[in-house]
C-alpha cells in the first residue's frame, strides 16, 4: 500500500475505533440484532399447543385428531378427562381450549366462544372421518383399512409457475440485510463528509497537503473509515448469524447464513467505496459543517430510494421488475441485491453480474472524485461549483 495512504488510513482507523460514539453505536446495533432474535425466539415459543379434552367416549379420537391437526399446521395436544361435565368445566376455567364430548360418531365440540377457521376445518374433517368409519362398520367393512387408503390418497398438483417457498425467517433475513446495510453505509458516508469538512475548516488539510498529495489524503481517509465501517458490519452480522443459529430461528436448508453474511459484507465494501468517494468529493466543495447537507443530501437521497424499495417490495416480491432492475444498477445494487440473496431468489452468477457492473464503475468514480477533491479541498469561503472543481488547478 502507498506509504502516505497507509498513514492516513491508520490514523483514521485508530482514532475512530477508540471513539466512544463508535463503540456505543456498534454495541447498540449488536444489541438490537441480538434482542430482535430473542424476541422472535420468544414469539415462536409463546405459541403453545392447543389443548383439547377427550372423554372416555371420545378418547379414540386422540391419534386421528393430532395427525389431522399436524397436517394442517396446527399444534394440538389432547388430555383425558373424566366425563362430559369435567370437559365442560375445563373449558370454562381455561385449562382446556376445547373439548370433544358426547358419543361417537356424533361428538360435540365444546369451546368458550367460537372456533377459528383453521380449527373448524380440522374438526370438520375429523367429524367426517368418524362418520365414514361408522358407515363402513355398519356395512361390514374394516374402518382401519379404509382410513389407511383414504389417508394415502394425495392430490397431484402441477403448477405452471410455482411460487418459491419462503418462510418468515427468510423475510426477516431480507429486512435485516437491507436495514443494516443502509444504516451502516449512511453512517460511514456521513463520517467521510464530516471528516473532510472538519479538516478543511480547521486548516488541518493545509498542513497535511504540505507532505502528501490530495488524492492520497482522500483515499487514505476513505480507506480508513471503510475499515472501521467493515468492522462494525462484521461484528453485527456475526452477532446476528450467531443469534439466529443459537435461537433456532432459521432452517439452514432454506437459508444459507454463511453466503448471506458473506455477500452482505462484499456489497458493503463495494457500496461504501462508491458512496464514500462521491461524498468525499462533494464535501470538499464546502468549508462549513452547516453546508454539508446541501451538497451531500442528494447523494443520501439517492441511497434512500433503493433502500425503501428494498425493504418495502423485495421481501414480498423479490422478482418484481423494479427490484430486479435496481439490484443490477450501480449505487443501488449494494442495497438491494443482498436482500434478494437473503431471500434465496438469485443464482450466484446473477450476484456476480451485479457485483461486476458496480466494480466497472469504481475506477472512473475514484478518478472523478480525486479530481474534484484535489481542486476544491484547498479553496475556502464560498461553495465551490463542481464545474470549477473539475477544471485543472
């Protein structure tokens, strides 16, 4: 690495890593990710099984009830009670969510208020099974054999355009990837802008440029802050992955946490390089912190657009034409493509194409930013126009 660039980068890294504000922000982000995982874990664990009471007359329904409920995605457990009166009392005092009373096949469902649609479907199916078994018995057949044959009859569905399976954990992963990248990229970009203007307004830049070239100062500053931001992202991503694994929030057969985390870090680096150099060039046009917003604001707004699309549309419709287009456009791709990766809707070659398109732009962007920065950073007073900064000094 270039000597002066390494010195500037090292100064930024050591100064900012020791900053109390940086340490507190990183700790808060990490705590938020871990706390979010804990909340999801508790929310999943709070959905306890529905308890259904069975009397001696309906006790034979335990196995078919639990099997039918499991097939419908309901968590149901059964409990034996002494008689119909005990079953009704259990529903009244809340120890039972429902009870099956009466004699088979015409049992009665006892509930406190009413049944939801899914439970109604399950118990209606169970009632139909008991009616069928009773009819088969009266006709001289074997109800067990008939039930086995009925259970083995499955529906063959051929979907012309199947919707890829996507569970809640994938949606959460998409949200986390988008929000984390946006917050970190925005924070680091603002750090670059504030650092540039601070050195310019305090005239420190004049002392630094007496020994190094302007482009070396700019590259060193961007590189140092980039390393600091990457450390922050890595800490939060690792904490999020560890929390998701520890709390059992994701099924690794559906989500490749390692790939999602790796691509998030890669796109952070690419996105930071693009935004940081653009912001450094724009910040060099002004001499006061109060004026930073006027020149950096449009670039931050440009960052908000793909972020909003990414978290509002992508988790639910990752193949939406707008989402797909933004995931390939430089400056937008670092905020959208990691969300699609977390959702498992893109192939590796698509990710590489998106990454390549952004990387192609980087050399031209660095050259342009270095030219603006070099010609504007020593000009104090009024705001420097971009057209004037592009002219040779």
